[in-house]
C-alpha cells in the first residue's frame, strides 16, 4: 500500500510537468481547434537557448529561465505566423501538417546547432530528498510542483478575472459569435499562442532544471506528453489539462512500478485510446460524444 | 540503371502504399495518423511467414496484408465513434501501442541452429527470402511497381464507381449521406480495412527489401509523413500521394545538396507550400482543369461548364472537435 | 401509415417532445406548426432516426421504426429536407442528385454504376426529369455551393425526391425566401412533391400553410395542442395564445 501511495505522490509531482505542458496545448487548441504539433519543439528551442546562455555565460538560473521563456515565445510566434495564421480558416489539416513540417525543421535545426547528445542545465535546487509522513519526496520535485501550481493558479485567475481571459474563453466557445461581438479573434489567438509558449517555456525550464540536462529528444517527448495529458483531461479545458497531467503522471509511475519501464508508455497510450473510444471528452469534457453529436446534428 | 537509382525508386514505390492508404481514408473524411501500424503488422507477419514458416514471397506478402487488414478491422470498431481530430489521435495512439508491443514482443524459432524471429527492440532480422532466392534489386523494384500498378488501377476504378461516390459522400457530409441511405458503419469499416490492406502490402515489401526491421521505424514520423504525402502532392487524384512521396524521397534524399539540413529546407518548403496550396499541388481544381484541357485536346465536346467545378475527390476539413 | 404514439425526447434537462400522438393515413400535404422551440424539428429528427426516442413509438406502415438508424429509415422510404439547405457543397447539382440514387435498391450489385448500362441510363433519365420539374436543369453543372438560396432549397427538395420517398418531411422549405419565391415553392410542392406521397411541412408562413395543407398540427412545448384544418387552427384561442403569449414573454 505504501508503494502505491509513494508512487501516487511521485506521480503527482511528475504530473505537474505534464500538466504545464498540457495547459499550453489546450489553450492553443481551445482557441483554434487545431493541434499544434510544433508545440514541443518550440519549447525545445527555448530550452536550448537557455542551455546556451548557461554554457556560454555561466548565467544563473534566473537568466536561464528568462532566456528559455523568450526563446520559446519567439519560436512559438514563428510557428503561429507560418503554420496557423497564414493558412486560411478551414484548412485545418494543412495547418497541422504544416506544424509537423516545422517540427521536423526545428528539430533538425537544434541537432545541427547542438550536435552532442546532451547538454547541461542549471538546477533550481540541490538533490535533497525530504521525508514527509513516511513518503519521500525530492526537494527539486516539490519546488517544481509548487511553481507549476502557482502558475496554474495565475493562469486561472487570468482566464476568469481579466478581459483577455474573457476574450480567450469567448473565442474558445464560439469564434464566430466572438467576432460578431467585436473581438479581434486573430489577435486573441496570437496572444493565446504567446501565453501558451511562455507557459511551455517555463515548463521546459522546470523540467530541464529538474533533469539538469537537455537532449534534442525533448521536442517529441514534450509534444506527446502534453497531447496525452490534454486529451485525458479534455481538449480545450484548462482544468482538464491540469487534471490530465496529474493523472498521466500517476498512471505512468504506477505502470512503471508494477509492470516495468517498457510498459509505461504502452499503458499511457492504451488509456488514451480507451478514453477516446468511450469518453472522448476526457475527464472534464462533458459526455462529449453525446454533446458533439447533438451539435453536429443541430439541423 | 545504377544501384542508387534503383534503391531510390524502390523506396518511392514502397512508401507510396502507405501514402495511398492514408489518402483513401482521407477521402472518406477521416484523418489517420496511424497507418504505420498496419505497415508494421504486415512487415512482421510476412517476415514470419517467409523466414520462419518457410512460405514463398508472394504468399508471404499476401499473408502480411491480410493480417494487417484484420487488424484494421479490429481497429475500425472502437474508432467508429471518434470524429475528426479524435479519430486522428486515436489512430496515433493505436499505432504507438502497436510499436510499443513490438518493442517487447519476441517470437523466435531455431532454424539451422540459429535463432530467427522478432526480438523486441532488436527488431526482426534475417528476413532473407529475396537474398536467398536470388531476386535482384531490379527485379524487386519491378515487383514493387507491379503491385503498385495494381493498386492504382484499383483506385482508378474506385474513383469512377458507386463505391467511390459513397466514400466521397461520407467525406463531404456524413450526416447527409446517412440520411440518404448510406450505411455509415459498413462503409467506414470497409474503408479502414481496405486502407489497412494497402498499407500492409507496403510493409511486407519493406521488410523483404531491407531484410530486417526495427520497431522504431514505425513511429509517428512515418504516420504523419504518410498523410503529408497526399497533402503535398495533391488531394485531387490518387497520383497526388505518389508525387508527395517522389518529392520527399526522390528529390531530397537523393540530391546531396542539402545533406545535414535537409529537413530544415524541406520542412520550410512544405509549410510555405501549404500556405499557397492547402490541398496540395494536384488539388481538385488543378485536376479538374487538366481534365478539361485533356478533353478539349482530344476533341471531345462537353456541355459548357459555366462555373468552377470541383470534381469529386476532395478531402474534408477537419471536423470541429467540440469539447 | 405513419403512427406516432406518446413520443418523448429530452436533451439534458429540456423536454423537447413531451408525449406526442400523431397519425397520418392519407396522401397529401400536412402542416406542422408551432412557436420556435416547440419541438417540430426535433420531431422530424426523431422520426428520421437522428435521435432515438426516450419514450413512445413510431410506426411506419405498421412497422416499428423507433430508434432505427437513419440509413435504414431512409431505405423504408422516408426523406427529409433541413432548415438550412444541406447539400454536398463541393459537388455539382446533378452530382448531388445522383448521389441520392447510389443507395437505392436498384443501384446495388452494379459496382461500376457510373459506366454505361441500361439501369444507369434509366436512372439518369429520372434525374433529368427531376431537374426539369424543379427548374434546376439549367444549373445542373454548377457547384451546389454557388447556388443562391431559393435554388439551394429547390435542390434540397429535388434530392429528397430523388429517392422517390413515400413520406417526405420538409423543414421550413420557404425559409428566408421572398413572397414570390415562397409562392413558387408552394407551387412546386403542390405539383411535384405532393402527388403520390405524403408530405409534412414545417413552416412559419401561414399563408403557405393555408394554401397547401389539408390538415395542420400545432405543437407547443413538445405537446400537440391542436390538429385541424388550417382555417380552424388559426382561429383556435389555444393556438393563438401559444404564439402571441410567447411573443409577449420574449418582448
């Protein structure tokens, strides 16, 4: 039993990374109804900018964090302009494939500029294991969890207490109606992208700081974890993304413990598939199949 | 014809199968990022047949494609209710699961004192049928293109048949099609099984050409590429996916110009292309224009067509995945 | 031939159909009216199998069709049009009509139906007649999405007729049309659609209902509140209250 609890706690700690990644994904999906397959890679650009700063200028973690954020945002804007803004409404598949093409472009760009397998990254804290009520938690994990949660709360506040947040929610709900109400949807989408990239950049920073290293595989990894967490929680829902992230973390941990590392991803994908088959709305998407059928059949 | 050219052409032919399989589903209105699963299943099945059970190549390929089609049949049911993007991700998840299963699955038998068979992440080596039976690279390439020609004829017939029209109806407006008597379940499952079979042919050819395969080959990259080929080459005709494959593999792999930063260039080109031609090079408008030109050139008189017209095969937009 | 008993359908907390009894025996045009949200379109949706009923039964020619899938109901000879014209936008007018024929019993068995064959020729002939009758012959090779609204509505009607249905459900066939266009549509329905089959027409335009229908059924809040000849129904105080009362509430 203690194992199960320990795993769950570890899972939640790790899950906070996934939750952060998923939030960005879901924000973008919410306002655009398209998948951004370049999300992970654009964060990766940020992370590698950070590591560059670290290596070249021996900068402290705050400078590195800032650099990561800026890098991620710039990459995000590049993707947004090229793959989404430039492709007219309705050609959603073209946007997704375009974002895939840019994914490959960015990934190769990174491997060309950083040919080694791994690069160092400054840690936030030392490797200090804590013991709380018999459960051991790494300090660095806890810090990450705390920062992630703070960010999520901040985002929630922004979404529900600011005009920008209102605009984002309006566009997510119904872009046509939003436009009729005078909301500049393309500007909202742009800023949503910026926010999502910033969040992603920060997530990338936290993850890299935790690992104390970065590799070019980060892009793919981040995209997938973010995607799965987002789908588990419900596409387009920020609280869903958070929940989905934690759930994914816990599931992975338990699967690794009880079945072995090779089965970890298999279980995650299997869970995703089951969700899609029976509850595509995810945890928080309301009986989506029924709703969507009704929406589709609004004849 | 030198060896290098043969190799490039063989690859183009082989990957065309999986591109066509994604394209077929696209016609019926489904975006699949998971066709590589059937590619993989067939590769393993056919490899097992020829390398471990001693079957002939032709039978092995057929067996592989049939097993892939059966897997597609199984996949069709849980994905029936998934719409638009959910279907895309569902197929992606499925394909990844298949890949991960192959990463851990071993099935080996002793043949002539050696262990042969799929060995988890080591992959499946020793599929040497082509080698042992003295099939030259040129002959193999002809085999690939022979099978490809058969599949293309099949597509040609479909595009002109009632079946193709029904597929297109589903792709255009599924609800309307249902109201007009189209049995959605039947035709969607049919399309999925057909696409699985076609991808399967490619997979079986792949493993026999390379004599080995590793599970990591069947990753999401392959899946999205398959779809992208159709989108680049054009969704107006089944030749579109082939053009996409030829552009990617032929033009870029073989030219030494861009070694090292091939993806940087190609990725950028694709993104730009999709801005100006979101439905690819040979999209429906172009195909229609070409057909009219050809008809006129051949002297056939057609009724005057006052408005711009899009002939039948067109890929749908991604359905709004409402949350 | 159409018998609806105690039909219920709810969506979440909203009861769209609260127990409807309705039956039609004869050929001809019948009206279905009621304020917005009274359940008219939902009734069509349930009859055609879009949503299964939550209670009650639908019988068509004595067969219980409640909850069957849309394509099977369509095969029994029920066709419908939609409030906003729903056509295959990227196909031409003619192709749209031809698409409706693809799943008719005669079309089966011939995989390459688009090749020349006597059956195909007959089917094409039928299309020609339909195009003539609905006035679409001249625009038959235009993209459906290029048509102006009245022509799209004609196309809607034509493609419903292409399957020679026994029961035709028309959902606001004159929606958004000028008085002249409405009059033409009414004529079209009377002369082309109605003969030889049963039509149910949902409309808000009372003069059209008056001109076309022998009998009118009125819904309000998912219940039938009246069923009579148009003249009578439009004088019924219960019906008037449903409409005007609703207006007052919305003001």
